[in-house]
């Protein structure tokens, strides 16, 4: 047994992992705020561009060689394309539906990851318990997908909800593909280049389809942009990698299942979004489903 596998999970580690879950859950809310100033694709471009130096500094401090080796350019370019498409879907969905609904649907990605992995990862098959967790989560997704958010926060809720679910599918596909890549490519280099290769895609699409600004730059949107870039793209990733270097991922993942719960909570607090019975039931089912699947995978490993 390795040192990482033997290391116990302390209360501080649990709090850190739950804190990261809160940061990721609040990401959709932060994006919703930044869209008050920046159109969706410009928002993606600036968020990644601002967050990228943090990843570069972290790599340099850690002595990670960021230059791709022969044979790595093409898979990293494909990863960047998938990542860029995923982020654009996310921002379009958040623009059209409420942050709470988008948070629940987007954070169903771990469930879809399990379904995709069943078909493409040889040693990752669905058990009866995982099927139960997936069924509960899909029930929650269905309840939210057909729900009706506050009209003031959702200009096209059905389309926005559908795009949020498509985002979750894109995230799941990227996660399965990334899992294959990191078997032979440093994880920090993988994350860094997926952002680098996504930036030109954002810039081209934004310049062709959008105006640079959707509204005035305010303190509120500047703080939200800093949170989504430095906080989520930079710091959250760095802290998560540090945890993975010391503790088993199966144990850590148990404590990040509340992401959709935090997304709904933050949207209710910041946007005064009402929590309907269908939304409450949906987010609960998604969270419980993710927890069941995560615990089952932990027991097997």
C-alpha cells in the first residue's frame, strides 16, 4: 500500500474538500453575474485568460515541464477543443436559464461520466448499487430539466436547461478522455494546455458573434470575474491537485458531492431565486445519486 493510500483524511482535509465543492458550486452563480457585463463567449475568453497565469506560476513553482512532448500535441489540441465547446455551452446555458437550475444540471456530470466510462473504460463497469445511484440522479435531472425557473432569471428556460444538460455531457466526455491522457501526460500540463488551446476558439467565436460588452463593468461583475478566474480556474485547481498528491481520490471525491446543493443555495442567496418543490427534489436526488455512486466506487477500490 502506498503512502498516499495510507494517509488518513483529517477534519481539515474534509473542510478543504467541502470548501472546494462550494467554490465549484458557486461558479455558475459567478458566471451569471459576469454575464451582466460580458457576453457568454467573451466571458469565457476573459475568465480563462485571467486564470491562466495562476496555472503557469503553479507549474513553474512545482517544477512541471509544460512543453508538450512529441505525440502529445494532437491529443491536447483535441482536449482543448472539447473543453472550449464545453465552456461555451455552459455560458450559453447560464445566460438562458437560472443559476440554480444550471448548477443542478451541469453538476450531473459525474453521473454521465459513470455511464460513458462503462462503455469506454475496461475496468469501470456499472454495479447494481451504482445503477441505483444513477437512477436517482437521473430522476432528479428530469425533475429539474422540465422545471420552470424564475422568469426574471431565465429568458429561455427550456433551451437553457437543455444546454446545461449538454454541458454535463461534454464535461463527462472530457473527463473520460482526460482520464486516458493523464496516464501518460502530466495532469498539470494537461489542464494548462486545454485552457491554452481553448482560448483561440473563444476569441474567434466571440469576435464573429458577439459585441465586446453587454453592459457596464461594475465592482460586482469585476469581483465575480476574479472569483471565476483566479478562484475557480486557478486556486481551486491548485488546491485540488495538492490534495490529490497526498490523499486517495476515491476518498476525496466523497466530500465534493454537495456541488449542486451549493449552487442552488448561492443562487437563492444572491439572486433571491425561489426554490420550487421540483428544484428541491431534483437537487436532492442528484446529490444523493452522486454520493451513492461515489461511495460504491470507493468501496470497490
